[in-house]
C-alpha cells in the first residue's frame, strides 16, 4: 500500500510520522530514530519494508529536532515530551500500538511505555551505556519499561554487547536477540561470515515473530 507522511504539532515542535500501512493490520509498530540519524537508518527502513506484509503497520516517527534540521538531539525530557504528544495520533487506527525505537529512540520508548499503555516495546541497539563507560548503566530504563520487550542488539555494539545485559527477572521480562557481527547501526564488516542482508533479515524476522505473538 502507499505510504503517507503527516505532520504532528507537539510542545517540542513539529514532528513527522511516515505510515507504512498493512492491508489487514493487527497492530501498529511506532518506531523512533536515534540521536545520530533519522528514519533512514537501515534497520528502520528494513522493518518498514518487511512488516506490512505480515499484518503490521509501521509508523516511522521523526522527532521535532530532526524535522527542524538540527544536528544535535534534544534533551531526553524533550524527546519524551514530543513522543507523548504524538502518541494519540499513533493510536488513531484503533489498533494496539507497540512503542519502538533505535538507540535514543529505544530509551524514549522504554521510559514512556507504561504511562502510554503501549502493547510492548521494541528496543533496537539499546544504548546500555556510553562507549567505554559500563559503569554508566541505563539498564533500569530497559528493565523498568513495564511492558513485554524485545531487544535486538549487535554483537559488536560499543554501547553494550549482548553479554553485558542483565538477565531478565520475573518482574521485568524481556527477550534479547543478537545480530552477529553487527555494530551500533547493525553494519557488519565485509569479511564477516554474515552478510548485511542476512543481518537485516535477523532483525526483521525476530521482530515479526515477536510482534505476531503480541498480536495473538
């Protein structure tokens, strides 16, 4: 189906949502971008291309700072404010909405999921800590999401290798899928045993299966 883009006014400025609709959608996956780029990220584009055929509408969300052409992301509180303000637009189709994002966008999704009554959280390249600073852990944001959560993490991600993530507890369930050879942007070296296409297929396949379980 044809994509469509709409602007949404928020207290943080104008946000933008690009819809990739499924014909017989069962839920909506709303995905925000990171602090270093926009919705053109390879993993977000791969999800938007693959999931509508599985009955999942994908909404790619651009934060106001990005729409305004700024090069530096807004503060976390401002990112959360923008996300909260556009959430009613994401729920307009009347379907369950899964909050998702990559990197900083994943943190926003985790921090706001419970209050917005998201159906789940998809955290792509969750920045568990700043590179080289494992003592600055952000694990509490992830484990405190309060919703079923899927983390998809590159094996070479300097913001947190899969082995660094805390084991899920009974009160904070989440699943973790590793993308072999992937870095923070899920890029894989040319000499790796996994191709870039295969790495993206791991991401879209894991997300699709998990979302289909949520949709019932």
